[in-house]
C-alpha cells in the first residue's frame, strides 16, 4: 500500500493539531499510548490513499512527528505544497 | 512510499531528538522555523544563539549552533556583547514574553534603539510558561493566570504590551513583524518573517524583530486544539499580525546562497 | 597604545584604561558613575580609534551582560563601575563564574551604603571577596595601592581571567581612581584574534561540533559535579596570591591594610619607625586568593596584628581566620565619609602596640 | 520507628505524582499522624520528571528527605530505573505497568507489584487518573492510612471547581486497590 | 487571615505568606522564580481580597524598589525571590539599609552559581549575611528549619524590621519552601494604619515639617556620622540572637548547621546517639546577628565542632571566628546539586569524632 | 515700589534658598513649575516626591514636601510602592533623561503601562548632567559628549529616544506631553502641562507624564544663552512639543480648590 | 524712584537669560560680582521707569533672583501678565 | 623632608582649582620631582566646592592625602574657613581677596597673602583665569617649581583646541606672581 505519510509515534504527544489542519480529515486519534504515555494519532489504512501529501499536518506539528512523501503522480500535477515555501 | 521524495524535510541544523515541550506547545514550531531559516540562509556555521530563560531555555539542545545562555531578560545585552566582539557572526536571541517584555524591557528597547545587527525571535504566549503560568506583560485583559487569579484587570495591571509596534517605532529597528503559527497559512507567513528578521541585520540595516504568537496549552489550561483556536479568536484581534516596519523592502540579501 | 618604558603622569582611572588597552582589551562596556567616569570616557575615545568596541550600555545590568556576551566569544573584555553599579552586576558576575567566562570588572568604590557619597571607601570588600552574587562562586580580586599598580594589575587581571576562565575584579577606590602619579608603561599586547580557537569560545561552529556556554545544570548530580570542579579551581588560585611586606622582619606589630589605606598606613609606619616603634605593614594585593599562608607564617613567628580598613570591619575577618592558630588581630575602622590621613592611624597603631598616649 | 512509613512517588511531570503525594500527606494528617511532604520538580511544566517524598509517622519526623525509602511508586521507566535500587530490602514498589516493562522489577529483593494504571484509568474514562489508580494500589498494599481516609482527603487536594471529578477519582483509587488486592 | 490555634498542612512558602498576612503585611511586590512561586501566587489571591496591595513587578529590581517605596510610607511590606533574583535586589537592599527602611525580603534559595538548578542550596549565606550589596551595611537574617518556624519567623521579621528600621531577610531553601508540614497558626495582626505617624514615615507632610528619606550624605563628616550610628545599631542587634541547641550539654562534638540542613542533621544525630555517640547540634536561627557568644561559650567548655552546610563553606567562617579563642571547626560541605540526606552526614560526623570507619 | 502688589510670586512650597544648579540650568525653572502646580492644586500637604539620581538629586532641599530618594532609574518603581501603600497621596517623580530613559527604561515603561496613578516629570537635557556630560539616550545625533567624543553616531549608538511618544502609546498613560522652558510662551505652556500631569492621576485616569526640554549649559559647553537658543534650533525640531495624549480633556478635576 | 523690579544679587548667577526675554531690553550685565563669584545683572536707574512689570524676566530666571511688582496704574489697564497663568 | 612641599587648593566647583592643581603636578614632574595629585569633587558639576591636594617631593611620596598641609590656596570663603585652621604653623596661605574678606586671614600663625584674583583676571579679559593668578602667586611665594616650568606645563593641561588661550593664561600666572612679589 502507498503510505505518503508516517507518524514517528515516539515523538507524537497526541496534541491533535494535525487533525485540525488536514484538508482530507484523515488523521484520527488512535487508542495506542507511546512510551511517554501519550496517546498517538494515526491515519488508518482505509483512508491512507486519500492523503495528498500536502504536508499541512507536518507544518503544524510542534513535535516533528510527521513525515510526508510526495506522491510521484501528484508531484507532476504540481498540486503538492512546496514545504520550503521560502 | 517512504522511498518517494520527502514533501517535508526537517532542517539539518535542528537536532532530531524529542523536545521537552508540553503537547501542543508552539515553541516547537517556532524553533523549527528558526532552524529552517538558518539552513536556508546557510547560517549555521556562523550563527551564535543567545538562549534566554523560559521554557525555551533548552533551545541549545535543538539548534545545532554555538550558543550561550543569557540571564533572564538580558539576551539582547548578551547579543550586543557577542555581536560587538564578533561582528561577522549571525547573532540571534530567542526569548519569551516574560523575558523580553517584562524583566528585559530596557535591554530590548535599547538593543533595538541602538540598531544592533542582531535578530530577536520573540515568542509571545501571553504567560510565564516555565515558572508555571504567572501573568506576563502580554497577558490579555481578563485572562486568568496564577498571579492574576481573577483575570488581568486593566485598571490594576495595565493592558497587554504591544512590543512589535514599539520596536518598529525605534530608529534602530530595520524589520519588525508579528506573526502566528496557528494555521498553515500563518506558518508560511511566519517563516517569511523570520527569514527577513535574519536578513536585515546581515545586510547591516539594523535590528530584525519577529513576534510569534504562540500557545501555552498547559498554562492556559486548555487542550492544544482549544489553545490554538484562541490565537485567532482572542489574540490576533488585539495583537494584529503584519509587518510594522521593513526597511529591507528595497535591498535584498546578496550574501550566502539559499540552501536546497 | 603605549610605548614601552614611557613615563607619564596619569590618574589611576587612566592607568586602568591604558593597562587594559595595552593588555589587548577588545571590548569595553560602561555606564557613567562617579568616581570612575574617566574610564568609560577614555575608552570611548581610544577603543574605536583602534578598531575595538566601546558601548555605553543602558545600565550596569546591561553592561555586565554585554561583558558576558563578549567574554563568551573569547575576547578580552572589561566593564567598570562604582559601588551601587557593581551591586547591579552581581547576578551577571555569578553567571560568568558559573559559566566559566574570563572577564574583568573594575570597581572604583565609593562611600555607602545606598547612594552614600562619592568619596573613597573600602565598604565593598565583602561583596568583592565573599561574592555579592548568589551561589557558591569566587572571583579573583586585585587591589592596587598605587597608580603604577593599577596599570600593572589590570594587565594581570586579564591574564588571570583567561588562565582560570573566571571573572576577575580590580578593586580600587576614589583615591586610587582619581590620584595622579607618574607611571612607567609596559609593552602593548595585540588583542587576541577573534578567530583564535581557545577550545571553548563561541565563534560560530563552522565545521566543528556546536559549543554551549551555560550555567544551568539540571541532570542529576551535574551541578554538584560542576561545583566540585569549580571548587578545585578556586583552591588552585592560591598559587597566584600577591602581597607586599614592608619592614615586617623585626616588627612587633604588623599592620594589615589593603589598597589606598595600605599606602597611607605606610606613611604612618615610616613616621613611627622614625621614633623607634617596631611596626611593619602587610598589604594584601590579591584579596582573593587571600594571603592567608603568609599571614599564618608571620603569626607563627610571634607577631601581633592590627587590621586597618576604610570601613566598619570586613577584611579583618579574613585576617583573623588566617592567623587563628597563633594570634588574633585588633581592628581600626576609619569611617567611610571621612578621608583617611596618616595621622588618623597613629593612635590606633600606638594603642595596638600597647603604648600609652 | 513504629507506625513509620516513607515513600517516593515518581513519574513524568504531567502524571500527577505530586497530587497523589499531597493526597497521601493530607490523609496522614487527617489520620492523626505526623507527616512531611517534599516535592522535587523538573524545571519545565511538562515533559520533565518529577518526584516527591512523603514521610508518615506516629512520632516526630526528622529529615523530610529519604535516600533509602521503604517504598516507591514508579509511574514511568526512568523513575523505576532511578529509585528502585534505593528502596530498602523488602520494600514495596508499585509500578505503572502500562508504561514500564515488568521485567525490570527487582522481585528478588523487593515486593514489586505491577498495576496497568493508564489502562485502568482509561477504562474509567480518563487516562489522567492513572495516578489515583497507583495511590490506591499503594495504600492497599501498605495500609499506611485507611483507604477511606485517602478518599475523604480528595476534596482537600482537588479544587472546588473540579469537585465533580471526585467520584471518578474515588473510583480510580478503588480500582487501584482492587487491582492489587490478593 | 488565620484563626488562632488552627492546625493546617501547608508548604513553607504558604506558611511564609500566612505569617506575613497575619503579621499585617500591607504590600507585597513579587516576580516569578522557582522555587518560590507559591509566594506571589498566594499573595495575588489573598492580599487584594483583604484590601491590601499585590503588584507583580516587571523585575526583581523593580520589586525591590517598590518595596523601598512602600517601606518609606511606614507600612509592613515584603518581597520574595530566589537566588538570581535576590542578586538583582542587592542595590536596593543597600539603599534600604542606608535609608533605614523596615522591609522584609524572602530568599527561597536554589542551587548556583548562575542559573544553577532549582534544588535547595545554602550558597547564598555570604550574600545574605555579609551583604551582597555595596557599602557597609547589615541586614538581619533569619533561617527557618521547619514550616512552623517559617510561619513564626516571618512574623518576627516584620517586628524586627520596624524595631531596628532595617531590612530583614528570611533565608530558606527549596526544601523549606516546598515541604509541607502541619503548622499551628497564631493570631492575626491588623495592618498598621497608613495614617499612623511613626515619626519618620512619609504620609504627605500635612501640617508638619517635610520629611526626607535618603542615603546620600555629602556634607563633610555626615556619612561618617551616619555610619557610626548604623554601626551602633547593628551591634545592638546582638540582643535578638536566636538559636537552637539540641543535646549539646554532654556532647563531645557539636554539629553547627542552619535551616533545612540543621533539621536533616538532627536526624543523623539522633541515629548516632542511638549508637552511643556523644554528638549535639547547634542550629543558628538568626544568621545575623550570629550566635557567636553562645558558640564561644560552648567552645570555652571544651567542645569540638563540625560545621555542615549545603555549600562549599560559608557559615563555617563565622563559626571559626566565634570560637577562635578556644577551638576550631571542621567542615563538611554537601554540594549544591545533590539533595542532602541524613545518611550523607554520618561519615563526616564520625570522622570529626575521630571514629575510624 | 516694593510696596506694590507682586507681579511674580514664588510658590510657598518652594524653599527660598539658593540652588546648587549651574548658571542658566533649567532644572531651576522646571522645579519651580512643579512647585507652582503643587501650590495651585493645594497638594503640598499630601504630596510625596520621589527624587532621582541626577543633578536634581537635591530636589528635596527645594520642594517642601515629604520626599524619598530613589536609586538611579528606579523612581517609577519607588513611586509605585509609595502609591500602592498610600493611595491618597499625590505621588510624583522628577527624573533626568539618563535616569528615566536609560537605566530606568523598564521601570518607566511598566509604571506607565500599569497606569500607576502617579506623575512623572521628565527633564530631558540630552546629557548626563551630574556625572559630567556623558551621552544620554536622548543625546542628539552629532552631539559631542564625553562618551561620544566624535558626536553621537546613529549607526553605532542609535537615534535619540522619544519617550513621550512611547509613553503616550501605552495603555496606562492618561496624559503625555512634551514642553520646553526656553521662552516665556513655552514656560506658560509648560506650566499648564505640568498641571495636567498632576491632575490626571488625581482624577484616577492613569499616569501623567511631562517631558521638559531643558538646557545643560555646562555639559553642552555653551553659555546659558547659547544653550537656550539650541532648544528651539536643534531640540524642538526633533523632539516636537505638544500633547501626545490627553484623556483628561473631558473630565476635569473636582478635587482640591485651586490656590489664590 | 519707582522700582518695579529688583534682583536678589546673592541669587543671580549671571546667566543672562532674563536679558534675552525682556521686551524693553533694559536688563544689562553689571560689573559687580556677588559673593559666589558670579557677575550679576541689573536694570540701571535711567531705564527703570521703562519696566512694564511684565515679569517675563522672572519667569525665565532659573534662580528665582528676580522680584517684580505691579505698577498700580498699569495694573488697572490690565496690561500686566498674570504670572499665575494657571 | 628636604625639598618637600604640599598644598591644598580649594574653591567653588567652577573656579578651576583642579586645573591649577594638575598644572602644578605636571610642572613638578617636568621639574624631575615626585608628585601626587588628588582631587576631591563635590557631587555636582558646578556650585559645589572642590579641592585638591598636591604633594611634591624629591623623595618617595607616601600618603597623597594631607590632613595638615604646609600651604593652602583658598579661592573662596568656605575654603578658607575649612582649611586655614589645618595649615601647619608658619605655612603659606594664598587667599583670593576678590571673594574673601582678608580680615579672616590668620596672620598670627601663618604667612597669609591676599590676591584679588578675580579682578586681576578680569582686567586681563577673563574672570575664569583667576585660578591662574592664584597659582602664579603661590609658586612665586614657595618656589616649589620655577615659574617658567609652570608656564611651560600649561600646554599639558590645556587641550590643543584651546591652545590659543595659553598666552593669556601665562599672563595671568605672571600677574599673580607679580602681585605677591615683594
Ligand atoms: C532573574 C530571574 N528572575 C526570574 C527567573 C525565573 N524565570 C525563569 S523563566 C521565567 C519566565 C518565563 O516566561 P517567558 O519569558 O514568557 O517564557 P515562556 O516560558 O513562556 O516561553 C522566569 C520568571 C529567573 N530564572 N531569573
Ligand atoms: C546605579 C547607578 N548608576 C550610576 C549612577 C551615577 N549617576 C548619577 S546621576 C547619573 C545620570 C544623570 O543624568 P540624568 O538622569 O540625565 O540627570 P541630569 O543630571 O542630566 O539632570 C548617573 C549615571 C548612580 N548614582 N547609580
Ligand atoms: S499530508 Fe496533507 S492530506 Fe496528508 S495527512 Fe497530512 S494534512 Fe492530511
Ligand atoms: S501534531 Fe504532531 S504531536 Fe500533535 S498529534 Fe499530530 S503528530 Fe502528534
Ligand atoms: S509550559 Fe507552556 S510554554 Fe512551556 S513547554 Fe508547556 S506549553 Fe510550552
Ligand atoms: S551640570 Fe547641567 S544639568 Fe547639572 S546643574 Fe549644571 S547645567 Fe544643570
Ligand atoms: S518685568 Fe518685563 S519689562 Fe520689566 S525688566 Fe522684567 S522683563 Fe523687562
Ligand atoms: S536670569 Fe536670573 S540668574 Fe540669570 S542673569 Fe537674570 S537674574 Fe541672574
Ligand atoms: Mg511566555
Ligand atoms: Mg540629563
């Protein structure tokens, strides 16, 4: 399965900010705790495909817990945010 | 798909370790923006970071540059000493609102007025985070803190201080802006401002100053999401976002190559 | 910068400046206060012309923190003030000691407490020597007695600051600062190149690992370990003790006095010697490290002691501690607010000698 | 020292270890005993570690600081690593097994008890009550004060604004006690 | 305000607040710093509800100067901080001493130097007792060892401040400040009416001559005269010396320790007594005036001494000075950064007793 | 004609003794205006003067009111303490530019921002008078002082700070004006401003602030007349006179009767 | 002779500011020194009559060295400045 | 002490007493002697009193502060009141008779000389040179250094910007010396 997004669960503090910015609303709170005792978020496999790699979640995450990869197809269409927005 | 090109890269100057901040604390975002600009302007080798006393005291654990810890409120004075001793360094402070606008008011005002060629990153979370949520000079009227338990009262404690406007009014500042990191759009704008605040002193134009409105969910006694919503709902109406001064508009940086 | 061997008539304050410039002082941060104003004034004129930095800070608090910043870069840097201003620098001094930064602080002290007056006084001995800032720390303290010494000791202060990576205070008073005397100048040292890598100084990390200068130690036992290292360092300063003995060998009574008071007491002692009184002088030049061993040695040989200070009694505690195994010290405190003259010390010395008058 | 108990309660800054330490101290006072309570905070509000020491005694209390405690409540792994070696032989250790691998428990020397405090609290509706689960377990194991007194003291440490949380906390204390009851 | 005789379980910091409120403290000026934040937090809640003044100052410097202003009006006023913040108050403290203003300053000290840590430490003894500010001045210093004492001594601090018209410091540490213990409360005093004419306080001159509170003395001899009066006052404070002796009568060795360390040492001594060791404890409660006479008396009766501090060695100097006619003191310094426990003091005490282990 | 009615009366609250000021020093005029307002507003019995450290340190010798000497720069903090302890007093500070705008910047800003009900009389003579003529934060660009012997350079030392404008921008100030005493007309206007700065806090509106441009002939190294001419020629163009804030416009004092 | 104005010579520091504001330009520098060593100003008897009692000199004098009395005649005309300009 | 001289020079802050003290110190150094110069300022720039002590000797100098001086230059009344009683018997006192009533001079015990320094200086075009008149008189009376050396040292104490003032000052020194010459 394509996984354009991944969470570093040890970093996630469960703040849910990423959930509020995802245009696809695919990030949800899991029922897992990490070793620091925080509940972590997830993108369930069912909706993973929906991810546009827009990286909004990664931009808002205060804990650098989110990795996002471009979808080659979409890359071409230029729909992906340039996160170096410099 | 982990083999695809990354759509989001962490700057190399940012140590890839967990932070000590509370869940949802936007110090994490603010320090990442600083790191991104250091990388993009290729400053990490000549940067000197002046840490301040507040929740961000451990910033030196995250930014992989030469650093010194300033006493509470004195980062602008320490930065002055560093810059005058070593004019070729890219000197910046990272300070909270208690640090910069309360105990450090005189140092901040005079550093800006002298036009020291340094960058000040000012993280305004309207509260003393590290010490447990006391009133700050930027605490909103009505906001409850541990030292204004009935809510800040303008009559007794005065109104929240608008530092960016004041700094912009001083002769020595070259760039002064207020930004927020509560939305993706604001994060993008914030990044641009931080970059300009680094460029202005490097171009010998004067002091660069950015105020970043940020959350302190712990001491606001809110969830991170509620706290984040408060930024737009309560803070921005009083602390308007925008560039209050920019003498860099005409002259742009010629120096180091932009990374990437 | 000076020509080696040149002889000039200058104030103590100017001697301090010329000594600092000749020692390669790269940055000076000042704030006006009498009786040390000549120092920032001289520095504002001379340093910029040498391509070095002078900043009039917004306050003494800021000046001390600018010093901290410059010291963190490994350059020779200095600040100066007088008593009330030095009180405001205490937090930063404690930070510099804790962060192990080399810096020179000059106190041309005046009468206190509070605003006091602008005359000489030795009321800041405790603050300088015991540490007016918080926490366990020590600064080296050098107390010149002549204008020549003011010039020489400020140079030494920079050397010691870097040798120990520690703040060093030069403690004078309105007499030392304002008095003019002929001084023989030494050779000028070129300032350290800021690019010189001292192994700890901040330069921008370049290709190496980032460096961090801090005084916060939160991990378990870290602060304790840091304090052990600092304690060992403070103890090792003993080897740089400085003092001046004058006619002590055959003396029955040794007057212990520092700085300008030591010099004035010398006149009294000369006069008393002329009338056959066996009096000598021990003048501590380094107040920290204190010449305890030397005083103990003198005490062991059966001398009696009188400590004279221009205050209510501060150094006398260190004298008593130093000689406690063998002897004790009398004390005469000349009051801040009154100018001390050689005549003032005659009666106290005769009384300590046991001479009836 | 008859009727003497001491305990170190340790965990992350946000786990509420100070709250249950205070709760125990109040309960001891209500129970007519002498008590000292001493917290050790990390420098930041969250994310750091925090611990406190409570000494409860029917006699006068000397030092409020205990190097070698009779018991330990370890809410996370660093706390266990740090304090377990110091617990006196035969001492009691309550371990939050939701976050700590029970293989680390020193069963040979100590009476160690694992309590899945986070999960239990979660099942009661709020992970934050893990601390209450742990104190319930500790009190049950040591009988330092009657369980009823601990529960009655809740209203001393929970501010009136949050009074409605008290029943849930009582439940959590009970659940903790139940979890270790034989 | 408290009900007399009520028994409550509170932190040392809260005990300080309740003591101050019960003593009639009319104004409090604070600034946050760990580990004393409970103090401004409590005061911000309670004082306004009593119609009294709480101000969160912009800095410790400002807080100390607000205190100076309120004290000049003759009301009971207080500030509190911890080590770095106390360093910043030194100039104002020197001014208050010079101006003879009654004020209470609380230092819940932490590890140093510099930012150090937020754990307990006794590293500020010198600063408190010798005077970290400039000039010759003294402040009374009271060091509680229990939460009950914290409550009682803060009340006494206000009384002494007004009795001597002098700043009084209450010196605790993170242990005293953060520890909770049951405390028996006393009766509440009504604050002084601001209109009460104390003969020196500022009220607006009304029909009388204007009053002036200052520390500047420029006319010839004025500062000296002022300093003589102050010296006499400082010497007269001797009569308010406070200390606690525990099992000293038959002791061979007397441990001298103050504040929380005195309390912890008591546990060690109890344990050693249980194994037959003749050890006692002398705990100075007033650090200035220092119980020198009592120590001298104990020394004269042939005791040996060990000073234990949570620092690199500060009070030990005063102990040695006090007993120098008859004895000397060993020293054990527990390092700031490490929490002290009764077990830590066992070896040093046995060593001082001459017991091989 | 000494038996005629006096056309100029010295206020009774002003001690009739020689001053220690240099010839032509306008501290003399400034303190007389304060005295006149104290008399006219009948405040002398309830006034408390906070002296500062500068040439005016002996103000307590001239103003016959209860006084306390503040450490250098801290008069606004001391005033806060006095006012909070004794709210019915008419509390005012009298401060120089070094005192108020340099070392005392933080105290000044926060006292004004809190809106302490006190009056600040700020005598700006663009130099440190008492200590012998060092650079002040208000020293004009190009002006030579003993610590900027080549003249103040904007690039290195920044531009002169305009305190009145800054104070006016803070929420807690009720009245903020800049005046001069270089001409009879300006003296009259200055008097009005000083009076308003006393009235605003008495009417519980907030802080009253007046900046008085004044000469320091000695340290300007000018004759008193030359120095006085410099006020209009150089100072006023940069430091414009006027009222920058006045929330008293609508509400006027009801309290004490005006004297005479 | 009518003397609407008088100088307290011990107070005058010879700053000459009064000279610059007198609309009648009748104040001049004398050749006398006072005991403090300052040269003092004067209005010579010849021009004393010219004085309008306007008090401008007194208002500008930093040393309270000038006393001014109203001329009764002029008082009526209301030409005299009210120095309490309050 | 052979070739030893000391003097207190005192007056108002603005009278230039420090300048003539410094001038004397420079002259002594130029003359090959040892010297200390110590000023005592009032707190304000003007209006206060100021004095300085100069010690000149062919031998090593001990204290720079002298309680009982061999001579005094009193530029105003308070200075004479304060220091005249301290001058050693037979000492020399130069009094600025422009400002001080010569009846106050203690002629019995001391060699007192009145010099109308302000008037003399005024007659030379600038009252401010009264100090130079006084030092001229003092040097003439004591011969502490040759008059020529004093004049030659003027350019050490007067900044180059004011070099054009030097001839006038030389004249004033001379006038002072003349005023007391037999
Ligand atoms: C001189 C001094 N005073 C007080 C403190 C305590 N202190 C540490 S951080 C802080 C305030 C932090 O607030 P802020 O600057 O807003 O930073 P934040 O934690 O909110 O990011 C204070 C008062 C200190 N370390 N030093
Ligand atoms: C802490 C401290 N620093 C410095 C001084 C020295 N000092 C006295 S007055 C003064 C400045 C005076 O300048 P200003 O405030 O402009 O007043 P002015 O004399 O010009 O009226 C200074 C720096 C002091 N007394 N205390
Ligand atoms: S990259 Fe964009 S679409 Fe994908 S999860 Fe993140 S926010 Fe949602
Ligand atoms: S924003 Fe980051 S830390 Fe917060 S829930 Fe999402 S992934 Fe976790
Ligand atoms: S206390 Fe506030 S500012 Fe500090 S880390 Fe937590 S959320 Fe961030
Ligand atoms: S130095 Fe300047 S401000 Fe001070 S009294 Fe003289 S003229 Fe006035
Ligand atoms: S009162 Fe008017 S007219 Fe008369 S001297 Fe004074 S200024 Fe001139
Ligand atoms: S203004 Fe006053 S002090 Fe100046 S010359 Fe005129 S009368 Fe004399
Ligand atoms: Mg903050
Ligand atoms: Mg000024």
